[in-house]
C-alpha cells in the first residue's frame, strides 16, 4: 500500500506529529545506535564488527540506521564526539576549581585518563595487548570545544604570569597531543594503569612548558 492510499486519519497524524516528538525519537534512535556500537565494538573489536552487527543490536530497521549514519566509521566518529561532549563539562569544572595552572593540568590529565579507561574498559579488555587505538580523522565541534577550553586556560595562566608566554595554540596542541598519545599507549597495556600514565604525561607537559620563554619576546 502506498503512502497516498493510507487512511486520511493516518496522514493527519503524520502531518501533525509534534516536532518535539519527532526530535525525541531521533535522539533516542541515535543514542540506541551509539550504545549498540559501544557493545558491539567491545565484544567483536572494531575491525571485525559490521554495520549489520550494530543494527541487529539496536533492534531498529536497517533503513532507520542509515538515516543517521552511512558506515561504522561514521558511528565510531560519533562515539568519539560523544565522548568529547561529555568530557567538556568535566574539563570546564576542573578549570574553575583549580587554584592554579599546574593544578589544573594535573587534575585535567588524571580526569582524562580515568575517563578514557572507563569509556574503553569493556572494549579494551577484549582486544589483544598492543593493538593500536583508533583515532577519528579531522576535528569535530565537540573536540574543538575541548581544545578551546585548554587554550583558554593557557591564555589565562599567561595573563596571570603563571605560565610561559608562548603561542597558546601551539601549547594547547602540544598538551593535548601528549595526553592523547600517552592515553593511547595506556589503553594498549594490561592492566590499564591510569596513575602511572597520568604522572608521566603531567611531568612531560609541565617540564616541557618550563623550557619555553617566560616573557613575550
């Protein structure tokens, strides 16, 4: 039966379905896909998992899945973006609570590694030790927000003469790169040792920043 041959009452329901209800359904479907993907990637591994595996776990129709994502690569990117979205407020809160820049770096790194471990514990536990951790190519808006928070903290530290007077973009990129790459190596190891990884990353960041000019040239 074509859509045009449906009873008028059905057509009216479709035409006047509240926008809020539609949006709520979209949010629920998208979250169901992300939750299913976490489970599937954890059980099967990213390389082995397929879109069909994810769809089967959601209970949604294949067509519904493809309304939101075109591939498992897009789902993986959405998972990374979702993680950045949820970590962003944690970072902002730590910045507000920290008495100084070094304290912020220490608390932010420890929080980030704890967040990473919690996010990937089920997945990582099933992956062989040493398997590389995948990265999303490019920067999403949520990832950009995390970068901006780190950059703003550095600018604030420089303004208060609590940090080196170097390029804030370069410094933020370096801090994030150290945290990301050390975090990746942490996830490859068994057991996952967040404290050891955090101590190393904090030392690398803070000691490296001390080598930069302390006053603007």
